[in-house]
């Protein structure tokens, strides 16, 4: 199967990731405690992938493949979860627009750098001006979309203290990109994709559950739990499709094209969710700035994917 034929699957994964983000936000609102919400969101993922592994336990890794596995490969899920932690801890301090703009831009640039220099075992493609121009266009598009999300999140009034968090948020975005590649290496070493996905997510659940035990308050009230819809705890599973796609496809299409397609599909779906008010989201009409940002992002991903 050629790389181009994989693009529709990656786009679907990006769309599902956006749906998962919206469902996670609603779950967080109902469950109250962010660490409990994250644990509830990630636990079904481990259950699903572990069940699939026990159902399809072959092929199994060999001692040779395990010996060649980089020590950091099992930490791909944790690297990606840093952005989840950043959202939980920082988004109310810096605003949703700056947070998403910084993380996604850092993700795009890091992905292009890994492709260009062949970092973490990727095949070095060298510096190609058009993909980097595409990355710049995508970053501009992200900024347009992020800054048009409304004033209520504090985008225009971010404090100086909030801006001091920007370096940490940028690192979180970089780790999002790196985590995808680490997961792909984990899949190569463990051979069985279901086993690789399980190993990737188990440490994430452990971390969030451990933090919840350390900070068990606040807890949801009965009326809060009564508002939990059946689909909200499945948010992590929809988002996990993107992780699984990374396990299978990133080494075939490249980190830049994979993350670019994923982010573009994610943000365009997010714009649609806001515009139509789907999944209980507050309706925010897509104005000129968002539409321009979407168009610029599409142009950017074309440059990254084609060239």
C-alpha cells in the first residue's frame, strides 16, 4: 500500500481525535476532578487494546527485536500525555487560543525537523523548502483559528505570568510529535500492534491514576454524574485511534505528513463542531478568520504531503 493511500485513514483519525477532545472537555466538566476525568478517559483504551491483544496475541516479538528497541520507545504514550497535562494545568492561565496555537505549531515544526534530520530512526529526507513553507503556512493557519475562538478564554488578556508558561507549552507540543515516532518504534520492536498500543497507554493510566490518588479532591456530586452522557467516557478511545494510526503509518508517510494531516483534520473538525454546536459544544460560528486559517492549513499540508 502506497503512502498516499494511507492519507484517508490518517484524516479519519484526526477527525476522531477532535471528537475525542470535545467529549473529554465535557467529561472533565461533569467529573470535576481533572485527574479522575483523565483516568476514566484512558482506562477504556487499555481495556480495549489489551482485549484485542489477548484475542490476537500473534505475532509476538523476538528477543532480537526487543534487544534493538530504544529505551525511550515505551514512553511514547507518556510523551504525548504531557500535552494533556499541559491542557489540564495551563489552559485556564494562558487561554485556549495561545495554548492550542503554541502546541500545534511546535508539533508541526518538530515533525518536519525529525523528517529532515532523520531523528529517532526516521529516514533523513534533508532540507526541502516547500515542506517547510507548508509548515509555516500551517502554523499561520493554526494561529488564525486559535485566535478566533472567542474572547472568553482570555486570549487577549493573557497575564505576564501566563506568558512565562509558553516555553513549557512549546515543549509539550514538541513531545506530541516525538511521542508519535516513539510509538512507531515501539510497534516495530513489539511487532504486535495491539501489544504495542497496550504498552504505550498503561504508563499513562498509571500516571493519571497516581496523581488522582495524591489529589483526590474535588470529587463530583451525584447531580454532576447524572449529567454524564454514555459517550463521554469513550473520549479516550476515539483519540486513541490517532495513536494507533501513528503506530502503523508514521514510518510510511513521514512524521511531517502524518502530524500535518492529523492536525489539519483535527482543527477542521473542531471548527465544524463549534460552528454547528455538535456534541453539546457551545455554538461558535466560523467567521472569516477561521475560514482563512482553515484554507491556509490545507494549502500547507498539500505542500508537506506532495513535496
